[in-house]
């Protein structure tokens, strides 16, 4: 990532670090929900849930609409894709490293069996 580009990954990963926020995102992956619906499974106050939603919103992971008196929350997958793309590069690196290590182990085993 270029230092001149906006850093979207830091707030994304900071938001994802909390299990409550990850659970909220998992719920929103099934469809939009009100704050009350999102708060229901958690043993915490609605203001506490609202704080989690603000973190997710600042990270660009959710947006809030306006329907009459309700403000339904909506999952914004773009930031998740950016984080996934960033992690994917490292997954490929580790897979390549493991593949090379497996080849080396096979070569060593082969040498052990040759008299």
C-alpha cells in the first residue's frame, strides 16, 4: 500500500478486532436490520450497541439508512473486500512457502532412502 493512499485497512481491522462487531456484521450479511434487532442477541444496552455501530460505520463497514422513524443498518462489503484482498497476498505467500518446504522434505526423504 502506498503511503499516500488513504489507509482504510487500519480502521477495518480495528473494527473487526471485536467479537460483538463481527457478530453484528455476520447478522447484517443476512440482510438489513434495525439497531433493536442487532441489539437483541447481546446482553448489553442499546447505547453500547450504538457505539459498536459507530465504529463499524466510521470504518466504512456499515451504513445506516432512513425509513420513517427507523434507521436500518446495511452491510458495506467494499471494505471487507479490501481487507480480504490484502490478506490474500499473504495467504499465497504462506502457501508458496509451505509448498517449497514440502518439496524440501520430500527431497530429504528421498536422499535417506538411497543407499
